[in-house]
């Protein structure tokens, strides 16, 4: 039901590049950090919600039956059975959401600069382009890449490995 | 003796499908061990689901003693993210009412007792995928017992296990039944298993399911020639029933 109601909207939002939100965000929030937060949020949220919905769809029906025979009420069914069951899918959604939002942040920083917005890697990249300084551009690209790899290796990979190992879905 | 489960001319059919159960009537006394025997697809599992209130009858009436029934499924159906101990502790937690929440320490102690009852104390902190099929079923049995319900429903719980493990678990189950005094309704398609475990065997026909045979199994019927005679008699009846419908027992 959740998928039917929100599925097409969420898929549509996922296809829409979050950079498309930059002009609207600038009009709403001006050249402030709120613009960046908004674009990041719009970039991440479809993937996170998609992960959540996919997780709910993949919960084996037997978990529901077991929950019922164990006497779980609706709240207990959600918190003790459904949420733990969908955790791997949810983390998968978070991981994808992080990738989208990181890309969005860089794009937003390139497009919208000035005002009270801080100086970020995207701004550095844009500055390198303006000065036609290839070394600055390549350094910025490498740092952006490095941050992505480090977050993947230090945050998402260990969480996913732990989740899958404890469930017997990955050799320890 | 008080009745734990009463079926009074119960019918069951699913939307637009043929009738699964028709005019099924039987009584099960408190503390009795009853085996429900029948070919695959004859409605045995549906019948158990109705006792557990997972399904509603389309006709007739079902009475289950106060406290309801615990259910043990064919596969252990343990939650893979919890250890053996945590699976049992969750069942203990869900069995508690809002007004009588026990302390975590008390639940842990009770879980330890139950794991001891099924001889799995040493494996309390293992997750389901780290246990063998037989061990998983023993955890599932401990979890079912954790609910402290007077009736225990078992849906072919040992069907997927090898013969040696199954035989060991039969003895464990009989020991636990004698210790706890629960009413057990055990579904199987194995005549040997039914005669070995049950005090009474009920035979269910196929399409629609009806009770077409009932045998009392005395202690002396479980061994030697008397056992062979009883097993042959029930098998013959089951074979006739399967032949009539062209079904199978697997």
C-alpha cells in the first residue's frame, strides 16, 4: 500500500537531479547554508525512503505470522520485528542517499556561491575553473573522491558487513 | 476432564476456492497429546491456524481454553538478527501484559531455564544460522514454551530433519510434555511419528478435510507387534484416502 501510494512519486524524485532544486532553494532561502541543506535533503530523501519501502516489501510474511502468534501488538510488531527486519535495506538506502547528497552538495556549491555560504570543495572546484588552474581542479576532484571512499570504508561498509554477518548472509 | 480445544462442525473455505475443511468436530482434553494425521494439502495446517486464531472458520465454532495456544512452525522461524536466548526473551516480553512487565534479569533467567530444558544452554548466544536444523527447532520449541500458553500447536516441526535428529527430538518432546503437562496438537503426515508420539491419532481426509478415523494409542501400542499392527491399520486407511484423491503424503 505504501509502495502504491508513494512509489511513483519517490521514483520520480530519485530520477530528478537534486541540482534542479538549487534555483528554488536560492529563491526560498537566499545564499545561505539552508539552501545547501535543502538540496542535500532533497537529494538523499528519495533513496532513503526507497530503501525503507523496499525493506518493508521484503519482510517475509512468516515474520508477521510469528509476531502474531507470539502476541505482538501493532507497536511491538513494528519496533521489535519489522524495523530490525528492514534494517539492512534501510542502511542500503542511507548509503545510496549519502552518495546522492554528496554529489548534490558539490553541484550546489558550484552553482550557488557567495552570500553567507561557507567555502567548500565545490567552491574550490569552481574557483579552479575560473582561474583555469588545473592543479586546483584536480586536487578538488581527488579530495571529493577521497571523502566518498573514506565514508564508504569507515562508515557504511562496516555497518553493512556487521548487519549481514549477524544474519548469516555473509561469511564472517 | 476439561477440554482444551473443541471443534464443533467447523467449515473452512478460502475466497472462491473449494472447501478446505468440512464439518470437523473433535475435542481435545487438557494435557492430552493428539496427533493430527493426513496427506499434504488436506487442511491440517489450516486447522492449526484456526486454533491459533490466525484464520477464522467460515462455519461452526471453535473453543480454545483460556490462555490460548502457542505455535511451532515447520521451519523454526526464528528471527535471524537475534541470538537463541534473545529469541526466547522476545517471546517472554511479548507474552507479558502491559501491567506485568518483568525485569530483563528475570526474563534472562527464565530464558536460561528454557534453554536448559531443551538442552541448549551452551548455545544461548548463537544466532540461528550458527545452529543446526535440530538445534533451531529446539530453540523454536523453547520459544513456544516461553509463551506459557496451555496449548502447544506443532505443524510438522521435525519434517525437514534427518531420522536420527528427529528421533532424538521425539524423546525430548515427550520428556518436555511430561514435565510441563501442556496440551499438544501435533500435525504430521508420518504414521510412525503419530503412533510414537500421540495418545490419540486423528486422521483427516482430503478435499474437503474431515475427521475419518480416530485411534487411541496406549503405552503398550507403541512397541513390538501391537505397534506394527496399529501402524499398518492406520497406514492402510491413509493409503485408501490418498488413493481416493490421487494425492500424495509428501
